């Protein structure tokens, strides 16, 4: 299992993460304010410069208006889609 923030799987996670923020209609600055951080923190998370732990992800999801379970379901669908594309 590749654990790098530069892995293909983590790139999928970041894509789903950014999409969730945008779908919630939040800018990075608005999201940062909701979670008690600064915009630079959010930017680093979205670019993959900083790994997100599960408790942080839960706080992000709350700000997105999603449960952690909903976010993970979206992530799983996207990961499965990417894997299907690779198999073809």
C-alpha cells in the first residue's frame, strides 16, 4: 500500500475533497473560517502539501454539509471509477 501524499489514490481523494468544497459553495477562506484555520492551511490540504487526518476530515465534512460517511461513499465511487478505467 502506497502511503505517499503523491500517490494516485491520494490525488483522487484530493479531487473529491476539492469538489466537496466547491459543491458546498465555499471558498477556501470561508471554509478556513468555519473550521478555525487560515486559508493557507486549506490550500495546503487541497494541494496535497499537508495530509489530512480523519478528525480533520470530519470537521471539513461538517463544513461541507456532509457526513463523513457521505464523503467516504463519494470517495469510494470515484476510486472504483478510476480503477475501472485503468482495467480497460
